[in-house]
């Protein structure tokens, strides 16, 4: 009986295996351009950088193996520790600020109503402006003499600030500047919020739950995986995409207040031609980012949801 049943389903099993094989082949062909591009533009340069971190290389002569000499040298430099401290402060402030801004905008704009599309476009617009143009716009906004930000502060009776000139406010200015680029996170959270079951909110409202209780006990737990994903993304972007605003707006000043690791790596590699030192700093930065992401994963207990059924 079992043999006859297996013989009956054998053609169907072969057809199903052919369909699955064809589907995997199509997926592989679709992923092939991305995998080739990622290999050529990301993986291979990263591996080459990791090798250069253990060599003495000035782009004029062939690299020579030096072991851990580059790491010992940069650890003895005060500027490296200044850049590391500034980078940690920048990431620690910018990533949560971007996440909070994206969440607030998503909660405000997820419900369809009149004009909501225009508001979404306006909130997303800073994310599509090229980084150089975005930096130049904020360089004008932060201008202490004729910048609109100081004029607004004067209108409300607050003192004007030397945003990019003072050591106390230069790094905070870059954090505020990055905090408005929340369009991608906003769209992701809007889609996530619209996908939440409405029955949960209806039942909670019938039980007398207010808006804060609905957010605290329903919306926030259900959005936790998306928030964690965005937090990881914002940490990665904040750590790596700070080069353009520093290069265009402050050049690491005043008095190294905005010298971040990406800018210091650029200075070491292309201004002083100490490419081995720059590669070692880059390797340390990647290791630090990986350790920070693992620490967050461990502290938050996973991705925010359980896979068990």
C-alpha cells in the first residue's frame, strides 16, 4: 500500500523538485548582480584594507609587513583617542535621535488623511539631497552672522550661538544636522505601523485604554523588531557617513572638536600618506562597530521577537 502510494506521488514530487530548482536558479540570477557588485566594491576592498593594516605603506613604495606596529603607533597618539571619543559621542547621540525622529513622524503620518502625502514628501526630502549639497545648506543655516537659525533664536529671545565655531556646540551641530535625515526610517515604520492588526487597538480601546497605553503596550512592542533594525542601521550610517559634513563644514575643528574617525582616516591616508595607519584605524572602527552591534543585540535579548510557535 505504501509502495503504491509513493509510486502514485512520484511524478508530483519530481515536478515539485523541478519547480523548486528553477525557483532557486531564478533567485540566484536575480541576486548575482548584487553579489558581484558587493564582492568587487565592498568585500575585496575590505579584505585588502585588513591586509594593509599590518603593513607599512605610503603609496610610493611596495607595502612591507610590519605586524602590529601600526596599532601600537596609533594607540600612542592622542589624536586617535580624541577622534574615537568624538565618534562615540556622535554615534551615541545621532543614532537615537534619528530613530526617535523617524518614530515620531511615522506615528504622526501613518494614518491617511488630507495632505498626508505632501507631509511625507517634505519629511523624506532631506534624505534624497546629496550629502555635499546638504552640508552646504547647513553651513548657511549655522552661520553665526546671517544664518536663519540664529535669527529664529533672536526672535524668541534666546542668545545666538557660534554653532560651528565654538568647541562646545560644533559636534552638537553635526548631530542636529544628521537628525533630520529620517525619511527612510519614517517610511519603513509607516509601513510597519499600517501592517499592525487593528483588532488589537479596537479591543484595547473598548477596555478603556488611552493613546499612551495603546502606544506603550501594543504599538511599541509590535514595532520593536523594526526599531531594532533601524537602530542598527542608524549606528552603521552614523559611524561611516560623518566624513562629508566634517570635511565640508569644519575640517575637524575647532581644536579637534569634530575630528571623527572617518575624517582622521582620510587625513592619514590622503594627506600624510600613512596608508597603513589609516587601514589600522579603519579596521579598529569596523571592529568597534561590530562589538557595539553585538552588545545591543545581547542587551535587547535578540531581534525583538521570538521565532518559536
